[in-house]
C-alpha cells in the first residue's frame, strides 16, 4: 500500500512540475543588410518574458511574449535600428500563434525600407526593386 501511495504522490508531483512550466515560443530569424550575408539567430522565449537579440552592431530584434497566451494576446516582434544615434523601430509585427511550432521571420534591410517575410529568406525581394 505504501508503494502505491508513493507512486501516486510521485505522479502528482511530476505532473504539477510540468504544468508550472510556462509555454515557450521558438523563433528563428534571418537578417540581411542589402546584398550582404544573412545573420541567422534563434531564441526560445517563455510566456511573460521578452528577449533582445543583436543582429548587427546597429540592428536588434526584440521579442515580447505576453504572460497569458490566449487567442487574443499576440506576441510582438520589433526590429530596431540605432545607426542614426537613436533607437528607431524599422519593423513591428504582432502574431497570434500557439507556442507549439517554430516561428520563422526574415528581414532584408535596405537603405530606405525593410522587407519582411514569414517564409524562406530566398523569397525576399531585392533592395533595388
């Protein structure tokens, strides 16, 4: 009987340990300046946290995940540029997605614009178009 109770308690403790783990988004990024080489990064960002990734000396990505993940609370991805002396948002994207799949974002940063895609970086338009 004691072994049976110990097994039940172990199951309850293990289950509650897993249920306390916040959902985590897995995100992959590619940032390319004009025709230069792409910088590839990835991050795992748990619910209720944010993470900043430095793509180049002047470009950074910030991911903000709300503490409560529902169908109405989007995660936010911002691409910042501080090359002019102040931190400017070059692109901002919000998405409603469950944290079960890896999300992929691709940027090509041009002089006058930023090209964004959720698909393969090979599908990004050239800066001169």
